[in-house]
C-alpha cells in the first residue's frame, strides 16, 4: 500500500502554495467554495500515474461539454491562470506500508504555448471535422495554437507531448500511451452515482462484506434481498446490476432506484476497488440522506481501515462532518480534519485530529468549515 504522509502543492489550477502535513488514514478537507478542496483531490488522483499525459487529460473538469471544451482548453485550465510560466508542480512524500520505505517525488508539468501554421483541412482533421472539402485548390495557411507539454519527476524528463487548439481527442501520436497505473487511486466525483459504472464485481467476491453491505442498504430499501449481475441472454456486451427486493415482483435494475441507493452502492463498492490504495471522495455526502449517513459511513470508513485504504473526503456540510466524526471511536482516532482558508491568492490550512475537531465543535462551539 502507498500511504501519503505529506503533500506540498506549489502550483495547480488556483493553488499557488498549499501544504498538507501529517496526513492520516482518513482525511477530511473542508472550507469555503474555491478554497482548493477538489483541486487537492485532483492532484492526488494524478499521482496514480503522473508519467502519463493521457492520465492528466482525465483531470479536465467533469461535466464540461465535450463539444464546447477542447483538450487544449482543458489542459490550459490545469495551470494557474495568474502565473505567466505555465507549470504544475507538487511534491509528495509517501511510504510503503509493508517495507516502511519513504519516497519523496517532485512532479512537474511544463507547458509552452506557440503558434503553428497548418492548412484548413489539416486543422479540421485535428478537430475531427469530417466530410470537409476545401473551396480552393490551394488552401491558405493559418496559425493555430499548440501547447507543448513536458513531464518531469525529480528533474528527470519522463514524457513529452502536445495538444492543438480545438483538439477533441488525445491520441498516441500526440501524448503517447497511458501506461500502467503506478498507484491504486480511485476518485469518486459528486455525481459519479448517476453513471452506470460501479465496482460491485469486487465486493461480490467477499461474502462477509457483501452481507454487511446488504444490511447497510436496508436503510435505503428495508426489503432488499440481494444484488446480482445480469448479462441477459447474451454472452457478450455489458450487463446490468439488478436488486432483488420483497418490495417488487421481480429484480429491478439499480439505475431505477433513487440517487441515495445508487450513491451508497457506488461508495461501498469503491472501497473494495481501492484496497491497498487511496480512495478520494469529493463532496462525499451528496445524495446520502442524513438519516443513513452514520451507518453508511461507519461501514465505509471502518472497512477502509481493514483493507488498508487511505481516504480523502471533501465536504461543505457541517452535519456530514459531524456524522463522520461521531460514527465510531475507531474512525475518529484515525481521522484528521483540514480546514482550507483562501486569503487573496494564498491558501492557509488548519489541521485538527478527529478527537480535537469534535472537541472544538461540540465543547467550544467553533466552526470546522
């Protein structure tokens, strides 16, 4: 297992300097909007395979329209807009939980923006516009923005590539191959439960955890019996997960259930996917009703501790943070709460242990957020 001890972000999106030290098994990031919480998770997500430009391409803002948002714009937004030199830089100190070997890595991505001449048909090929016929036999040249990218780890160049203005797809020619994931890091966005992809296959291999999960899911459907993977009448293609419940005459697809059930199933299955790795939960409380939070997150976080999963959670909700801190002593003793404060272009951080955070909130009446 890779365990992150500290993270020092020198430059990423709107962050110009941010240090998180003494990271724990469970880390809650809170603070006002635009204080950098999601950006911290994105930086950690990039550590799954920092040598891959294709991986960096996955960090483009989720939910952006592909038709209106090119990879050029997406990469540009990864860099701090207030800095003339376009670079991403962070330093991570991690430790192997078995060998106890500590590794310190400085990851840097530099971008150089230039103009390049190409014909209109060449540019339309970059933008993947098909069935284009030039009006003249000889096309006029035009200047197109090109971003040259270079990744360095501890000052050694590990990858180079480029992306053109208007480019809709990252191909091997421009950014190379994705490569094998270096660290097992699973990121769950606030709206991930609305997608079809979940990780139930992993949890179905563990009968005890599967039974525990079904018991927790009774908070969402008290008559639930089982969850099964149904490939229908075909031996090819993608099947669907179905829930068998005494409430209905036949098993129903998971996607017909409410967001609370879908989010709970996604989060609980993601724990298994992240085994011996890192789980990132952005706005973890989204879609989970407060009445179900305590049991759901107690199971998620205690199972993470059992399976050697380091957890990073972001939240705006005082109530959700309170539910986590009070769900169990085991969880609280392994938790740290980081409150991020933005002052002009700088971000400061206050760290409290889980026990201290609860004392500050309940006995002193101070705001954690």
